[in-house]
C-alpha cells in the first residue's frame, strides 16, 4: 500500500522520484499551499523553470494536462490530475525578505525558502540555486493593470494534485509559511509516491 507522508506546518521535505513514478500532493485540511521545486536527480544544474513552463504551455495557470519544464527545455513532470485547479507559477518562495518587505515583520519567521534550503542542503544545493517554485493550491489573482493579489486558496480538505515524473527527480515540498497564501493559518501538507507500474508496459 502506498505510504502517505505528512509535512508538518511551516516545514518541508526533500525526496527522490524515479521516471514514471506518480507523486500525489494532498491538502488534508484545506486552504494550504505547498511550494514544490524539482531538480534532475543526475544533474542538479537542470531544474524546474517557471519561464520555460509558462512559455511552452502558453498559459500562466497550469493544471491537469500541462507539463512542468526545466531550464534546459525538457519536460520534468506532467500534471495528470488536479481536483482544485488553481496553482501559481509566478511568485517566488516566501523568504526572510518577504516578511520584512511585504509584511513589515522583524525577527525570525519560518519561510518556504528557508525550508527548501534546509532540506536541499544535504544534497549540496545552495539557497542561490533554488528556482521559483510551482506553488500548489496557491490562489494568485491579477487585475487589468497587472496588479497581483494573493487570495486564500480555494482548495478544500482532500483536494490533491497528481504528477507523473518525466525523468528521475529530486523533489522538495513545503507546507507554506506565508499568512496571506494560506488564509491566515498554517496547516500540514501530505504526499504519497506510487511507483511506475512496469507490468502495464
């Protein structure tokens, strides 16, 4: 049976996927964002690219049927199912500076960039190497003048996004730490990995 792993609120976790594996990311309580970054498991210089993905998919709203692309213009993941349908690929992972500049917050505050950095450091990935994340369940809106607003997620308890790995990957997920992104509260994120069914090939 596929194991479900919980990422506690305001933390993160890194793990590997094999090509063909299916990753399911679930919002168990509702209204909780998860930042996701991807690296080629054989060469960390190849990583998820917001610009390439939005360019090649010809959309800023990526959901089932779309692919996530690398900085080397190769497919990294296919989104095969998305029960919520609202994700963001515009905004960078929240950071110390996010809370200082946008929230006027002083002192330590957990952040997605910090959690991505901590969990990827054992693999030799530096903070400066971390790309813009694919923000699962994040509800970013914009008006006719292009002004961006971050609204509470529309995801409800049990919503999930399912991805198929197009290459061997190093993945890092967070349970996002930004108040505005999560409707003012912090909750866990869950994920599970289903290995490729080679008998079906």
